[in-house]
């Protein structure tokens, strides 16, 4: 019962109170916070650049990893082909020499 009451209160708050708070973005409080945190904007830009570079490196590593997997698969296929060729030669030799 308490959970339902809290959900009802939260719903009321989200419908009526939150929009009122968001409507006052031009208030003195938001301006003061903007001025207070303005010197820290370089940190946000720094993290944005780090995230961008990390995404680029991740994409490059994915390509390298895929290439390595493909090379391993080709090597396995090549080994299988060599084994098939050896077996074919052995069978051909045995068929030629009864």
C-alpha cells in the first residue's frame, strides 16, 4: 500500500510540480549556477574529445580483431585444404600400386 501511495505522489509531482520547475530556467538560480560552473566547461569538452577518440579507437580495434579472426579462419581452411590434398595423394598412390 505504501508503494502505491509513493507512486501516486511521484506521478502527481511529475505532472504538476516538475514542469513548473523546468519553466523557470531563466531564474536567478539557474543563471548563478551557469556562471558558477562556466569555468568547468573545459572538462566537459575534454571528456567529449576523449569519448570521441575512444570510440574511434574501439572501431579500429574491432576491424583489427575481425581481420585477425578472418586470417585464423583462412589459415584453418588452408590447413584443411593441405590435409585434403595429402590424403588425395595417398589414395592416388595406393590406387596406382595395388
